[in-house]
């Protein structure tokens, strides 16, 4: 097993600047820049030709379908560009939203193509990428070939010694007048210049492909608005499902807990009423038992109300509410809340229930000796961190309560990060928008 990591370990001793010319990433980026020129020529030629033809035919009924066909062709070529960027640059750009006409038929489809912002962005990419591809191709090829040529020039001089004169390297001569440079000095300077170019060119190419990354991601992928709409639709579904689950939980708790206890209490009081004249002592015992049941029912109702929204959170804020939660935990918990003000009520409630659920997990599963809760504000984000010294092994991908908690936080643009190696300790960090 150790031999699998030795090459990677040796690479750590070589500075990145020296590794760059031989790395696979450099050669893939170089191949991408070389292929960009022929691809951009095809893309640009097709786009300009079809769009110009469609615009010229707008005076007839053929112009709009030809223009739509040109935009569809641009989308197809854009798919090739995304695949090329994915293969050579490791840039995974999602496909834009598919074309959907309101009705079936040719004209609704043409209308959907012309109304699609993604189609026009593909056209803009075809026009803008062509001059950039020409520039990037010329710069990368010139620097890369020149650097390696000058660096390997001593090898060339050694393989072809006939080109060297008696007094040094002949750089100019017409048979009657010859000009020579001192051979060792000339070779050293040439190789040094080649080495500098060879080491610098990979970083130059990374700068060039960074522009391509921006163009591909910004013009050939889905729009930010469309992506945001999809995220909001997904978040809305999570919120609706969560609310429905909470309602079912409340209904179940009322039906199986307080409601059943109150029904039994009513029956006991009815029996006590019947025995009040016949057997006062038995009636008194039954009333005393009913009094105990009332206390239990009231406690269950308090717990249920606290699970919906605790009054202490509304009245006194997160510090007091989390201290109350920590006091009910089965392990000692230290709470530190450092907030300049109170966040939005909805965010405050989510933060409370997040910490409450995490502390329940500590009580039930962690086998910890102690835990800590830290709450603070970082710019426009509310940060929560719950740490315990338990057995660890918590994982959001295991389909446990942490997965549902992560989904709830994601519905409000929050993040849940779990660091829980086997053997502990466990640190769960939650990040929520402030929105106060």
C-alpha cells in the first residue's frame, strides 16, 4: 500500500514551477488551446453564415425558420464545446434548459428557440470566441514551441555538429565573411532563455484557459436566473415536505400523548364522580391519580409547545433558549453565544432547532462525556458549532437525521459540515444567512 503513495510524495519535493511543463494538466490545456482555433473557425463560420442568411431572408417566410435553425446549430456546437472543456479542462458545465414550445408544431418550436436566452448566448460565444481563440493559439504555440526549441538547442547542436564552425557557432556566413559566437556561451544563454520560457509558458497558458473557462461557463451553460429558479423550486419542495412532516409529528404527538392522556383522565374523573357518594376514599384516590395525570399531560403539552416554538426563544433570544436546551442534555454542555443583535425570527428558529437536534444526537448516539455549543456572527452569516468528545462516525450520507437537517438548512441557503472521524471527536458546523 505504501508504494502507491511514493510518486505523489516525491512530487511534493519538486516545486510546482518545475513540475508544470511536464504535468498532464499543462499538456491538456495546450491541446485545448490548439483545438480552439479549428473549433472556433467552424463555430464562427456556421453562426455568421446561418444568422446572416436568416436575417437576409426575413423579408420572406423562410427567414425566421432559417434563423432558428442556425441558433439550434449553435446550441449543438456549444454541446461539443462543453464536452471539450469537460475532457481537457475538467470544467463541468451543465446543459442549458431544453427547448419547450407551448404547443406542438414547427412555429411554437421556432418561437421557443428565438425566445431562449441560451440560444442567443451560444451565438455570442461563437462571435467572441473566434478572435480570442486566434490570439490564444498564436501565443501558446509560439511560446511553447520556442521555449522547448531553445531549451533543447544544445541537443540539436550535438546531433548536427556540421553546423558549427571551427571558432564557434556560425550564425552568419556567405563564404567570404563569416560571423561566429563563442560556442559554450551561446549554448548556455540559449538554453537559459529556453528554460525560462518553458517554465513560464504553462502559467501563461493557465491564464489563457481561465478566460475560456469564464466564456464557456458564462455563455454556454444555464443562466444564473434559471439555475436559481431551479434551486428555489427544489428548496420550496423541501420546505413544504418539512412543514408537512412537522404537522404530522405534532398531530401524532397530540393523538398518542396528551389527547390520549386527557381522554383517560376524563374517564377516571367520571368514575370518581360515580363513587363519590358510595366510596369517598376510593373516589379521593382516583381524583389524586387524575391530578397526577393532569401534571403529566401539562408537561407533555409544554414539551409539544416547546417543539413548535419555545416561548423563551421569542422572549429572550438564542442565548437563553440554547441554555435551556443544554440543561436538558444528558451530558454537560457549555454554551457560548456571541451575537451583536438578534437575527431574523425564522433564522433564529432554525438555529434553535438545529442545535436542539444536534444535542439530541449527542445524548442518544455519541456516548460523549461533554459537549460545547458556540454561536457567532461572521459578516452576513450566522455560525453554529456543536462539538462533543464522543465516539464519532457521524455521516450525513448515511440517511440519518443529519441528512434531513442538511436538507432543511439547504432550503434557506444554509450549509451543514460534519467532521466526525471514527473514535471522535465530532464537530458539526452549521452556517445560516443572517437576514436580520
